[in-house]
C-alpha cells in the first residue's frame, strides 16, 4: 500500500508497516531513529526515541517490520504489539499501528502510549 499524502480534508496518511514506513513514523512523532543495537537475520530492527514537551526522552519504540512487531517502553507501560499490518500517520499528532482486526497501538507525539484492544 503506497503512502497517501495528507490533504486538508484528509490529514491521515496510510502506510504498510514495512521498512519504508520507519522514516515517516519518526517524522510524524518528531523522533530520532537509529538501527537497534540488536538485529534479526535478514531483517533490520529500528529504535525511535520520542521526546516529551520539555525535550526529554520519554518513550522508546522498537520497530520490527520484518516480524510485524512494535515494542514500546514508556514511564507508565511496556507494550509488545504483534501482527502489525498498517500504520496511520495522523498529521504530527499521533501514529496508529493497526492489526487486521480493530486492535491498535497509538503513540502520540510527546510519547503517550494508548492500546485499543
């Protein structure tokens, strides 16, 4: 699924959860991205650091596109979310990691973590 550019009437960009989605996810969250210090054979693992309003690191996302998994570590929770198929970028407000069912993991700019299951 190719990314769709946002328009005034549709600020949501829909992407497949693959390596091509990593940079747009980081941009939407205002996060820095790097390769994780650990890797999977034949698949790259990425880490994003999301900062709060004071510019302090608040949430660490580990993206595993090769196995359709997202890990989040925040001050209030640790979440491992599997079977991720698509990503919705809601402007620079939040990123929604979606399964084919209705469950989703939402990471808001600033690092808030929400799970809808």
